């Protein structure tokens, strides 16, 4: 029989699926996959139920229901003072993932180059490669995740169509600073490219830091799409509702792909997310404050056990170096042992680099802390027992 698509089939089963399956098999606490173990606000859930009962459950408009598109535009105005026309500069997709895919498929010509910064979220590379683009990878590395300015510029050329850029960033938990963003914006302009900005963790930034959308920098409004996700902002990762704003030309390009990918997103969930986006600013602030407390709880516990914890400036994640504990295993094996023997699952950092185990980053693991306090405490207890006896 003929072969299936070679680019996608070569990815096989991801380490995330392997670790999650291992966690189930060994009844481990899963701190690998990034999802909160408690649903978001009850009133948003009620809104979805009411909309399901009382409103149409047929195809909503392709670009999203006006209520959510208006709320998305207003949200960007409130938080970042970005002005967009909701009718031409917003789009709703089935999760941020679909927005990323729609942007790539809508903008890329085969042979175009795309600049990315490793370690990176797992869906970027397969989509880019399947679209026929050539990834140009630049690496930030632990422990400081410093942006290598010259290498970044070297990755740009006249062939660059866009940079796919994520801040706050998964998995490094880095929040890019204004001066880093200014440098990136300079390159975007100099090489006449676009920027797809994955900002799903926009409200999960800590220690007084500020999330700055690249789109707010001079001359960037016409070159950027800014992607948000109800999954992260309202702790409903299963809903898969994404809302993006951006330059008219880019939204239009993404919509050309979106109309053939999913065409639309469940109307009841769109309605509920529109309601959520109208919440007081306090809701969005508290989301970050509460998550910061979880980060601190996890970080304190892991430090006591003997891990070296890297700064988690935002997101759901923190990076832990296990070398100080005296283990020499590569990260994939370390994670497998931890799941089976300690009953706690994490994911190896090498999985977020294209070269995987050859990336040179092989003694860091990612823990997810968006969990109930008692789950965090039980996981820490298990780890403490395991490392005290090993
Ligand atoms: C950086 C990043 N982008 C996008 C997504 C996916 O968002 P959604 O669930 O809305 O598709 C995730 C989910 O973990 C993520 O970490």
C-alpha cells in the first residue's frame, strides 16, 4: 500500500502521550501535561449551559459570533491599548492551535522560511513543515534562557516569511522583556516579515512582570497576529476556543485556511467566552496571583528536595534541574523512572528541541503547577520520599 504523509508520520507518538499513558498505568500524579485540574469560573460554565439550552446550536458565523469578536477586541484595548476593528481584525478559532495552523497555512508558500525560538511548543514544527516551509531555529538555553541576538538575526533573511513567537513561553516560562521585543520587532521590520504571536499565557505572568504583545511596538500592528486562548485564560483547556486579533490582511489570510479547517467553533462556548472576557480586570489579575502562589508552593517544595529550580516568570510550568540530586540519567529516562518509581510524571525538556536527546539540554524536566494545592503537596511528598531513599 502507498505510504501515508511522511512528515507527520515521522513524529510517531509524542513523549507527552507516552508519559501520560505511563502515569495512568502507574497511578502517578500527572504533572507532565499542562492543564488545570479544576474548571474555571462557575458563571462561565452556566453561561455555556444557558446558551446551549436557549440559543442556536447550528453553525455560527465563520469568523466567530459578533459578541465574542467584539469582546476580544475590547479585551486587547483594555489590557494593551490596542485598537482594532472587530469586523475586519478579529477571528475566532477552535483553540489557539487552530489559529496557529490557520496562520501558517494562510501565509506560507512552500519554500518560505519561518524563524522559531527553541525550546518550543510541540505543534509548531509539524505544522510549519507540513505547510512546506523551512524552519530556522534559534535556541535559548537553561539556566538563563538568554536571547542570542546575533544568532536570531542570522536566522532571518530575505526568504523569511514570518517568525512564530511565543511569550510568555512554554516550556521555558520566560516572559520576554521590552528590549528583547524591540530587537525582534526590528528584525521583523528590517526583513519585511510577519509575526504570529502565541500569547495564550498572557494573563499568567508573575512577580510584577508585564506581558507585552509584540503588536504594541512601533510599526508592528500591520505585521502581527496576536493569538489568545480561553483554555488558559478561563482554565477550560478542553473547550478549545481561540480568539485572535491582528492586521486585516493577516486575519483575512488566516480566515482563508480556517474556513476549510474547522469553519467554526461551538456557538455556546463562544457565547460563554464572550461573557468571560467582560469580567472585571480583577478576575484576570487574580488568575495570575493564584497561579503565582502555586508556582511558589511547587518551587519551595522542589528546592527543599534538592532540585535546582529555574525562574518561572509566567505560564503553568517550571524547569527543574535534577543534576544536583546526583542523577546522571538523560532526562527521558529520568522522567520514566520518576513516573514508575516515585509516582509523579513530568516531561523531559529535550522533547521541546528539534534535536531531542541530541539537543545538549538533557538534565532538565518540566513540572506543571496548575493543580490543586493538595495535589501539589502529595506530589512533593512522593518525590521527597523517593529521593530520601535513593
Ligand atoms: C504555547 C502554547 N500555545 C498554544 C497552546 C494551545 O492552546 P489551545 O488549547 O487553545 O489550542 C498551548 C497549550 O498548551 C500552549 O502551551
